[in-house]
């Protein structure tokens, strides 16, 4: 019903609409209309109201609504089905449900706020209303399940290229898929797969990007490790940022489908802030200290430890150690 009220205001933008006209059109009471107007105002919509004149929409917040994105999105596949919510527990949870129901490749699930956003290693992901881009994409690639893990590397490459387009040249990738700016985390990526040994049923790629968050708004535990586009001096509307991001993700994905992962892995190395650094890796079975040397063809990290041997890291949490 709130969407109907908003659409009614949009259709008459610039002029006043009486509460009576809206109540009749939406088949609810004028009191219900007033409650919806109040809720819209709380979300950042500037709505003027006068007795005997009614309501007038003056300004809309920078939301990622289907109507707002339809005006700017120029991808061929990604976002053609666009599922939008004010708030949800997790876009990955919603995307998995849709994927299980047969949702087509390129379906995008986006929300203004996540109440239980998740990152890698079961960590939470801070996702406040209207401050970031919190979304998931459903993919149905034809490559082997053994290559699915490389999708996180692919996404990291595409996102970093998108940030460079926005003017954030300092953005780089920490293995496997965190995007950092001057040591602070800007993006989290969580990739989940459903399939068998023989084929992939679907991949859900969840991505959280801090866009408008200020230093003061970050939770205390994130103040020294997190950043946002705004904090890095990038002033961009979220709709424009999302357009660039979906465009780069689509281009990178179809490049991989056409030509394999080799080119993407080389790009990852060029954009990396991990390779050549002294690091600590907390793997499931061991903790390693050494120098990040390279990626292998599967996207695993090759680390040279103190005795000169090379350890192949399939999964783990990497910390870049300060130079002595």
C-alpha cells in the first residue's frame, strides 16, 4: 500500500494531491494515508502538506528502488529481474529462495537495510538503511563446480575496477576478496553455491558496499578497520554507483564465460594489495607467517614461509603485517 501512495505522489509530482483523492484511489481511510505519508517521511522523502491542498512530493531520497534504477541501468542481463526490499534479514537468504524456485541468471536482490547481514567466516556485516549497497546476484554458470570459488576473485576484480572508474584509485584487493582502501575495508563478498560434483545448480553472490556511511556512524568495533566511498572523498549517488558496479560485474562475468578465468586471475594480481607483502594467514588447520608470493591457477594463495617452502592456502583469514 505504501508503494501505491508513493506512486500516486510521483504521478502528480509538482502539484498537490488531496488525502481524499488518495484514500479513494487506494481504497483506504485518510488516516491510513496519513500514516503512510509519515512512514515515507521517516525514510527520507520530503513531502509537503497543507490543509485543503493535500500532499506534494518535493524530493526523494537516494534509494535503490526499481523505478530509480530503471532510469540508469544499462546492463543486458544483470538486474533485468530486480527484487527490491526496504529491509530484509539477508539478501543472500532471499536470493537462495528465488534460485531454488528457478529464478533466472542475473536476478538481483537488493535491500536498503539488512537486519542480519553476513560476511565471510560467519561474521556479521553492518548494513544500515540507505547507507550502502547491499545486494545479491544469482548466477547459473556452465563451468565446473571446482571453479566456483574463483567467482569471488572475479567479483573482487570487477568491483575494484568499478571503484577506479568512480575515482577511487587507491582501492585494491586483499586475498581472497576483501577490497581495501589504505588498509580499511570497503567491501565484503560472500559466495554460496548449490550443485553436485558434476554441475553447478546456482551461485548466489552476496556483496556489501559501504557508500554513504560516515566515521561517526560506524560501530565502535569498525571505526578503525572500515571505510566507505564517502569517507574516501567519493561523492556519488548510490544509483549511479550501482549502475557502474553491475556493469563491471556483468562484463567480467561474461568475459570469464567466454575466455575462462586466466585473464581475470592476472587482473586480480595487478589489483592486489596482498602479493609481495608480509602476511599472517589463519587457516582452518594452522597459522602461517610468510610472504604472499602468487596465486595458483585455482586462485589459491601461495605463501613462502620462513624455511623457504611454499604453502598453498585454499581458505583462511589473511592479515597484512606492517613493514619493519
